[in-house]
């Protein structure tokens, strides 16, 4: 008796349209949860970096995630890439989305750049995605979206303005945050263009394995590969593995699948404000009136970016077939 065909856990667009409660979940609840979880990544970095070098920290985190995902993919019979080129594409996406992005952020924070300042730099990613996505992905970007992007840059600048006035670390640390920004931008475009049919189990395992190798090589070259296994570090590592690497990254890919890259990336504008709020709660980092104004401006900007241009229609994907899952 032939084995029944199964569907791949992929990033392909779902059939049909979403309405009612499900529309609220995907347009409000899931994005809000993603912003909250993503913001804790900066907090986790601050907690764990005193006990390990940034590349050592990330190599541990990525290695654990890659091993777990590979095991899950094997046990559940996930579909693996059809050829070496497809596997290389997934690995390249992982290099940018995980290795370069988080490597830049963690290294930047370890060099004294405050978490809020690093969050500010990487949050301007939607401007770069809009510029390149309109050309590479044929996504419509109207005047209202551009206005939202500009307001978003202004809003997040206000949120962390006080911290910038106090100094944001070394110039090289700032450059590392810029590198993280570029890495995430390229990774988002590549994921949207080449990763739509990727099985989330096997594809993510390949992506994290590539990021593990990248960070491990950097750790061997520039760090002493030492870890102080304090309760603080264990908690930070566990949180970043379970909540960030499994939870937030999966939500990001699902949001990219269901929406245009520019509008999904606009969610990153809320991360500095959310990070500042969490840092205030956990570390008593005070937010001034200027920061509150920035949060309001940023929320307005996100609303503008997420409203579709006039006459625009939701994109339809043709990557529906040829998917398998147990």
C-alpha cells in the first residue's frame, strides 16, 4: 500500500483570504506577539554577554537549535532540499538572517553599544526592504508607505535619542549594528524570493547550521571560547533558544509568508520602543517624555506602512504544490 502523500511545512502562501477573527489574529495579535518576543532578544543579549563572547554565545545557541530541528526533520520525515543549489540557498539565507544579523547585534552590544541604540539601527530595515523589494519582488510601495517609513525613522530616533546623547559605544560597534541591518535586509529579500517553498523543519535546520559554522569560525578566530555557566547565562541561553530561535523566527517566516516583505518588516519599527519598555521594567532604564513621543510617532508610522496602497491587491503565490509533511 503506497504511503499517503504529505504536505511540506513551507512558507508558501495559503489558499483563499482571511476574514473575521482569523483576520484579527494575523493582522494584530500575531504581529504584536512577534514584536514582544523579538524585543527580548536584545534583553537576552545583555543578560548573557557578560558570561561569554558574542560569537561563542551564538554558536552555542545556533548549534542547539540546528541539532533539534535536524532531529525533528528526520523523525517527522520532512522534505529536504531537492539539490545542492537549493540547500545552498537556504544556507545563504540563514547566514544573513541569523549569522550576520544576530552576530552584528551581539558583537555591537558587547562593545558597549546600548541595546536600544542597536535596536534603533536595525529597525530602519524596512526603508531598505522597500527600496530593494519594489525592484526585486515587484511589490507596490505607495506614497503613504514612504511617509510611514520616514516617520518610523524619526520615531525610533526619538525613542533612543537620550541614549545616543550619552554615547553608544565605539564607532566599530556602531558599524557592526549597521552590518546587522544589512544582513537582515538581504536575508528578508532572499527568504521572500527563494524560501517560499522551504520546509520549516529541514530548511531551518540548514539555516541554523550555516549560522553555527559562521559564528564558530569567528569565535575561534577572535575569542577564547570560554563560558561562565552562571544561572543568568543558562536562563539567557534557554530563552534565546526556545523563545527566540523557535518562537519568534517561526512567527517571522509565517508573517513573511502571509504579507508583503515591506509591510512585515515595518513591524521592526516597534522593536526599539518595546525593548525600551522591557529594559525599563527589568533594568530600571528610564524613558523620558521624548521617548514616549517617539513611541507614538512610530506606532503611527507602522499603521501607515501596513495600510495597502490604493488599488493594490494582495499578492498570490504559485508555490502551493509539491509540498510534503507526515
